[in-house]
C-alpha cells in the first residue's frame, strides 16, 4: 500500500529519512480494526519522528501520522483517536506507557491504518473528512488545554474570561483561538509577522506583537512555544491565572521569575493530547456551535512530502491536510 514513512531517522536532515511509496500494510491485532484512509492532517510530531525525536532508528520503517478520518468496512466515516493506552483508565493521557500512532504502531499517512476498535468516533454530520481529520491532535490538545487544564467553561461560562494564545499560526495555536472564541472568551494572540496577526484578527482575536503588552491581564495562556515566551506569558496572567503548555517549538529550557508565580498565585500546567471522552466532547461542541477548523492547504497522499514541507516551512496558517482519493 502507499504510505509516507520514516525509512530511518536523520537529525541533521529529517527529509532525507522520509519515503513516500509502497510498504506492507500493518497487521491488525486482536480487538483492533482496519480502516481505509479518507483524510489525515500532519503535525510537528511527524517532523520530530523523522529527526529521531521519540522514534529510534531500530523502529523504522515507521508509517508517520497521528490524525485521520477513515472509512470502515461497513462504509462509515470515523475519526481516529490516536492515543494507544490502557483503556481501563479514565484519563488515557496519564498512562506512563501511552503512545501515539506512529510511535510503536504504524501511523495514519497510508491507504490503511489499524487502530483499536474503541478508538473510532463518528464524524460530525455536515463535516468533510478533511475538516474532521484536523481534530484528533491539534484541536483535541487545544480543547484540553482550555477546558480541563485551563478550566474555561462551555455554554457561555467563559464569557467573562480572557485568553492569550502564544505564537499564532501553528495548528494548536489556531485551534485555541477558534475554540476559545467559540467558548465565549476574549482572545489575544501574538504573532511574529503582520500577516499572521491579521489572520488571527480574522478569526476573532485581538492581535498583539510578540512580547507586546496586552490591554488586560488574562485568565489563561495557551503556549506551545516554550522558552522564548515564558516571561511574557507569566507577566500577562492575572492573579490566579493558569499558564498551560503543550510543547516547546521555541526551546525547552526556560527561566521563570518565581516572584510572579508565588505572589500572584499562578499555576503552570503541562498538557498532552486529550482523552477519548474529551474527543467526543470536542466533536459534540463543534457540531453544536458550528465551529469549523482552519485549513491551510490540502495535498494528495502521493504528495505527502509536499504537505510535510509546507508544515516545516513555518508558513502554514492552520492545518495541513493529506487526502486519499
């Protein structure tokens, strides 16, 4: 079958480790099911895998991809929940042995993907496969950051809250803007270029230059950048505010002025992906609110390298999607 996969890993030149071509279909373990790919979206996780972050050379070849909408043998389109974890836990993300598709098990950038049967959720009515394929990683991550970790409420309960999204343009950041606005919060978003700030404003955010002063202090900061924005994030929080981080695209080692943290009684919270129950909540919220994900571009599966290069360029605004006609 056709797939985009890590042939090996290469920290110096990740794309040298990428192949798009024929590979053996994945096995279907007991209690798993095989679905035919309709659409997938790419994430920085795929680029890190090619660079050998979280993926060892001895694990290759490994099919890339965590996000997908697939078609079952019965013809139903389903969203794939990509976390492989102990199903007896209420919160799969707390399983120390959890993995994502494309880490220990073949991923979604292929004509077929095998997943546990419980990891399949119906596509919301009225959604295209490309739209739904944006949700399982970036949008689920942003949803958990805002609700479970950031404690913003749904159904208008967030209308008196303010949110700062750091580094607009990336998948999680863009998802956080549209989700926070749909939840009813006032949203501020930083961007490194006027073009990105304009796009953020088109989504309903008040755009601010990177490191710029906000009109007000916020209840929640959504951060996937890390070290370069740590000081700005902490200074932007009101007393009792929450800084929620899900990634470190700008660097992992940050200095923290603890005086702000203890005096303002701030919380610094980590967040990774989300639970199957949270994915169901997200799908329901999107269906009821009419929210749709922001898509940067769509590429056919044979052009998966082009999709990954678009993501790696840093020029994408929103999700980059791969489709299987």
